[in-house]
């Protein structure tokens, strides 16, 4: 009876049309009659017990990667040069704009050199050499007193950009000058503070912010070849006395 029901099965009839009787019986028995019926998935492999947490971690990493792609990349040095991010626009190339910056720089130099108001300080290369070597010269009024290029001698202006190899200065003629540091000797002055009694003795009077005579100044000379560093790098660099071959 079971054999009759097997031969009456539609799957067996279809297999008998395509295969010999023995092969049709074998295929029907293996693939249809005794095929396992899976009511639920088999138990997961012991190594994949944390599959849910792993899928969640993969999903979070995918979302994080997508967020990273949305963030703009920082500009390269070439792109910054092309866009002119650090270039000074023409409307900002005026000497009067940077005069207050120079006044702030003078007070800054007086503070780091210990030239407090009403205090006379004796300065030497050993005492202030390290301070000058690590000082920031943005706002300093520099003058070229010696250079291998004679055309640069006499150039004077306020430093608006202190790069690794150059000083960019604005002259009183509102011209932006890019002066290389290498083989160039710069000079700058720092006015001194005087006591009120010393002002009268020296014949200096201050009225409405104007002086009848300029204040006595301390003159410093800066060898550009020894300052071929950026201002940020120079602030942490130790001062060492070395022989200057270019002299």
C-alpha cells in the first residue's frame, strides 16, 4: 500500500518521466519522502553566540565611517597657497593700521627685557640673548642695515608676518616688502621709560600725546641667518652662542 501511494505521488510520476524507474525511486526517496523539514533554524555555532553584538558593532562602525566622510578634510599647503589664505589683502596693506600693533610690541619687549617704568636696566648678550632669540617680532619695526643685496639696505617697516625664512614688512609708503632673513642684518629700537624728574632733566615734555624730543632708545641688531625659524618654533628653542661665519 505504501508503495502504491508512493507511485501515485505527483513528484514520483514526474521523476519517472525523466529518469529510469530505479533512479526515480532513489531520488524521490532521498529528496522528497525523507527530506528533513526544518521547523526552526539550527542552533548557532558556539563561536557566533555574540552575533547580534557583532552586527551592532559593524553597523556603528559603518555609521561612523559615513560621518567621517561628511567632515571636510583640512586644506593642504598647496591649497592654502592657491586660495591665498595667509596673503594680506591690498586694503590691509596700510602702515597706519599696524602702528597700534607696533606700540603693543614695544610694551611687550619692555616687559620681557625687564625695562619697567622708571627702572634703568643694564642689558648684556648673556642676560637678554635668549629672550630676544625666542621673542615674537610681529609688530616690530625693523630696518635693514646690511645685506648681500644692496637694494634691500635701508628698507624699514613694521613686521606683519614672521615666516621661517622671511620678514614681511609694511613700509611707511604702504608697500609690502618681503625681505629674506638669510645674510641680512636687521636693526630695531626699543624706547626706554624715564621717571618724571628725569624727563624734565633731559628736556623731554609730553603734551597731548606728543613729545618735544624722542625718548632715548636701546638699539638692537638682529642677524637674520640665526633666526631662520618660525615664531612658534623659536619660542621653545634654546639660545646658544655660535660663531657667525657671515661676519
